[in-house]
C-alpha cells in the first residue's frame, strides 16, 4: 500500500465515473494458468477461500483508467491501484480522495479517505448506496459475496475465456444482509475469478466480466487487462457498460 504521505491524499473521480468498477478489479487481478478439468469438485467454501487467499497474496502497483460513454459524453478517469496483501487502495489522480478495501478472513471492510486525511468507515445501510452516482454499490466494491457461507458448486464446469471454471452460487445468510438474493461466480481451480453475476428478486441486475488478461511480470501467471461492468436494466436504454483497463508499471 502507498506510504502514509500518500494515503491521506488519494483517489477521486468526476460525477459520472464508474469507479466502483475498480473495486471489483481487485479480485480479478489474481488469474493464473488453468489446471486440468479432471480433479474432483472442491467445495464452495474452499473455492471462495481460495479466491480470497489469491487476492491477499498480491503485491503490485498498477496504472489504469475507467472508460465509459453516455448518449451525451465520453469519460476517461486515470487511477493508480495499490495491492498490498489484505489492503487494496484505489487512488484517483484527478482529485485527492481514496477508497481502501481491507480483506479479512471472515469479512471485508471498506473505508473512504478524504483529501483532508479524514477516514470514514462505510458500513450498514451505506453499503447499499451507489458509489459517486454510478451503477455499483459499496457492497459490490467490498466484495461481500465472497464471504457468504451459504454456497454450493454447480455440478458441471463451464469454459470461459478458454478457461475451465467451477460455478459457485452464493446466498446471503438472511434478509437485510444484502441487496442481492444470490451471486453466481465463475472461479478457476487456481482461484481466479473470471465473472460474477448478482441477482435481486430472482433477476440478473449486475454482471462483472473479464474481457482480456495479460502476462503478470515475473510470475508466469496472468492479471487483468480489461473488464466490463454492466447494469442489466432493459428499460434503461441510455445505459452503457463501464470498462476498467489496467497496465503494469
């Protein structure tokens, strides 16, 4: 994570920036080469724990940008992403403000740091709020569904981006815990998360999809290069996907 002199003066974006996308990128940065599809099915808890462990092992600094278009304008927001094990910092370069995600063994915690250095914890009902007027909530950014223990693995694997994936269906433990009824996650045997779909009222409302990956310097594995965040709303005809693009330093 950046030094203390950086942490108090980090991250921001314009009014329509889809910055919550960045949040989700954290988990997608741990893609690795696919293992054979012949191994016995792991449990859902094992797969979710593997995704969390993969993320916690990351030590990397990345440059990137958010791209989105509306019927009126095109927006591109540059940012820096710092991965330091259990802490992920999203630092936007146009304005001093940041979001810091802390990943624990049993839960995650999300904080906002203002330009003045004030830290605010985002909890409870605030997790349902949209991030800067975008389509993703703070709950999405905090990856809460990776900690849902009420989960099961579907019987058949699927191929996604030429990779063999287990599909995990995860459910919140009770009403009021989440804005979603279910999350459906495409996970490699190595713990890479390639796609996530979130449902509410039985309907698909959000999809996070990896579009391209790139070789990770010095590891032999892969990290995210581009992903899309799509709000699934047939009535919103002016809505376009937001794209997150990442480059290694």
